[in-house]
C-alpha cells in the first residue's frame, strides 16, 4: 500500500500494523516514492546471509599477488638505524 507522508505520520501505528500483516508499506512525498516501512520479519529476510559491517571490516581488502610478492622481496633489515 502507498501512503502520503502526512497520512503515514498521522496513522503510524496503522502503517506498522499493515506492514506486519500485509507486507511493505510505501511512503511518498509529493507523489515520489521516498521510504518503505517493513516488518521485522521482512527486514530479517532481506539481511539473511549478508555480511555485517563488522564482517566486512575484519575481512579487509584482498591482497593481490603483486603486493604479496613486493612484501616478500623487501629487505628484512630496518631501512635506517634508530637509537633509543
């Protein structure tokens, strides 16, 4: 179902209830589709199996063979003498 923003604000509990029972509820602003209200079940189904931001950050960027070769070939000694 499609709701104008003002109607959705005035009847928010009804929008949420319909999202739960009937499916996604579209919100429009000046006739343009702007937002969608989903039930938590529908949202969870969309997110299922997708990595989280934390998963993406921990995974890091894949290293290509050129970078790995450069790391292996670099000198194992410090590039300058540092005294503490």
